[in-house]
């Protein structure tokens, strides 16, 4: 804040330093929220596994071990499937948003209008 923009006036230097660091602070806050989101996904996966184990143990005691095993398998397969979706979604998000923004990629194109009339042979 004090030394990012050299200026003889101390108050102007501090003001410009604070103003120029706001985007960095917002970026750090966005990164922090992204990490909290990843932690929440991991915590949700833990609780799905814990509930699956608990339901399977109760079913094994009260019904049969086959019922308990099937509940455990179904719960953990669901958890693995959700984990695979999370990996895909987070990877796409990181590549599309964070990497492309830092690399300066502009996502632009043309508007989607499937029922528009077009002339044959004309390129848009």
C-alpha cells in the first residue's frame, strides 16, 4: 500500500496504493471461497460415506448381512460417482474460469439462434 505507487504526496500514495490493491484482495477472497467450496465437497463426501456405513451396519444387524452389504455398496458407489462428477466439474471450472482469465482468453462467439432464417451459401 505504501510503496506500490511512488508519489511525493504521502496521502495520495496511500490512496492509490489501496485503490490498486483492491483487485488483488478480491482475487484472494475468490480463491479462499473456492478452497472453502472444495472443502465442503470433501466434507459432504465424508458424511455420505459415514451415513452409508451406519445404515449398512444397522441393516446388517436387524435384517441380514446381504442387506447391509448391498446398502454399503450402493452408498459408496453413489459417493464415488459424485466424486467423479466433482472432479470433472472442478477441473472444467479451473480451466475455463481461472486459467483462461489469467491467460487473457476472451470467450466470445455468436448468439445462438436456431430458428433464424439464413440464406444458402452465406457465411456468418
